[in-house]
C-alpha cells in the first residue's frame, strides 16, 4: 500500500469512482458566507447514491483487490455510510459482502445497507466494538476486511473529493474536513498539499469524540475512554494508525464543535439550502463560526445525509428551542373568568403564536394567584421572545421561562 496517496493514484481513483458517484458540484452559500465573513462553498456529498462520500473509498479499495480476494467476499464494520459504500461496491463487482454495524445504528442505514444485498450483523454499542467482531468474522470465514478509514487505498478513494474541489475551485484557501477515524482527512489533506502546500486543511470533530485531536496533541494514536455525541458517523474512539502520520503531517488544525451547534446547523441547512445533512456531515458547517480568518475561499464538506426521520424531527425541535423560536412561559392568573382570554390577547398583540396551553387550577390555595398557565409559543427568535415576555411583565403576569416540553 506504500504506492497509495500519490498524485497518480488520486487521479486513477478519481476516474474509477465515476462508476458509482454522482457529480456533487460546489454550492456557494450566501448565508454561511455572511456568518463567517468568508466565501463559503458546500461540497454536498449527502447527494451521492448512498447518501454519503464513503462509496468512493469502498469502491476504489474493492477495485484494487485480486480476483481471488473478491471471490472469497469482503467484510467491514461501519456505523452506516461506509457500510452502504461497501455494499454497493460488492453489488457492482458481484461479490459477497458482510457488514457489522453497531446496535445503535439508525434503522434507515441498516435497511439501506441490506437493500444493496449485503448481509448485516448488528453487534456492539459503538464502532470499535463492531470492528473487533468484524475482524473475528473475517478470520473465521476468510473474508477480506475493508477498513472504513485506516486503509491507504480507502483514503485514496476518499481523496477524490479533493480532486473535484481543486478542479472546481483551484484557488481555494481552506478546506474543512469532518473527522471520525481520519481516512477522509488523510486523503483530502495529502492531495491538497500536493497541489498547493499553502492550502489550509482543517479537521473538525465532535467535542464528545475528539480522538484525532487528542492523538495529535499527544503525538501518537490514543484511545478515548468513551464517546458521547449525536454525530454517530464520527463516534470513533481510536483514529487510524496507518493514516495517522499523513494526518499529522498535512492537517493544519483540528477544531471541535458541540452537539448543540450541530443541532442549530441542521436547522440552518434545511431552511437556507433545503438540504438534509446528517449530524456528522454538519461538523464543518458548525465549525465555520470558529474560523480565525476572513475574506478567504472556504470549502465545507457535507459528508453525508443519512438521517432517520425520528432523529430528524428531534433535531428540528431542539434547533427551534435553541434559537428561541419555541419557548414555554409560566404565568399565574387570578381564578376568575376572562383571564385566559386576556393573556391570549397580549400574546396576539405581539404576534406570538400559541402552540400549547397547560392550565393548572391547583397550584396554590390563594384565589388571587390560583391558576398556573404554561404557554408554549412560537416566536421569530430571541428578540421577539423578549418582546412577548416584556409585554406579559408589563401586565403584571410575572412570566417565568420554563423548560420547553413539546
């Protein structure tokens, strides 16, 4: 594999993956450009056949196997996107594929992997546990293991994203790359630096799964004790050992983002670009506000869009709450007719939209403040929320913002 991650192999892989990829031309984002005062372009890999970039590395790796290796079959472990990539590659080459997935993998990813004809085995709570079991099965059944990130051929395939970026935006100043195990980061950073060493390549990890950042800080590969993030596709405890030196040499910096920032980024992406991007795919978007420079051309890689509808609805709800577009306020009312209408009119005068009411007559024995009314409202944002609360205060209702529960 020493011949991988070379200019020749990147271009070879770029031609090869055209068999299984859709064009994902850069999309200029006026909204995100204004947020960070840079010229931001999105690389929408969420629009691929499998809903993620992972098919690139999986297909190219499979193409490099011998006919004997392909006949024996292939196996991998994945939280979902690499699984679908390997499954599609196996289908195109007509070989058997076994995929070990963590039991926490969203159902949509499990079903889509099966739809390509792969055999799915659910094992473990996180990727690392699933991976260890996949190695056992590979040994027992003579299957070729295709690692989701710690493989130079896979990393070369992922690096084809860099080839496309440089073709479409040759004067790019910075590329933001999501990091789970590091295969994508290795491939893109090596290619970018081969083309132009001045290009900054910044890796982005979830705060609760920053294995690459910690490893770079220590100067060696380390394993986190645990991971905790909604970005399931990058919930990795240990980065790749084989690709680590390439990341170490070519990634300029690694930054982390919180789950709360990912939630808000999802809402921003849906509302401003009408695109569904999964939490791991939003890492680079959430990181835009942390950039320490302005006036540069920045590419943000959207690595995938495979999100189940239950998770999607929860993220949207939380995003609305974080943006103060939904909130709940508690007021105490005298126990007499007309008070509910009076409160409703105050809210209506400020253009607040009532979503839910909870009326409790037994909060106190005091007849003057005998009723607690909890109102869940829709607002335009923080300033509008404050306007509504101020109006209720001015009418002596002593509003208190409480935890929203919708």
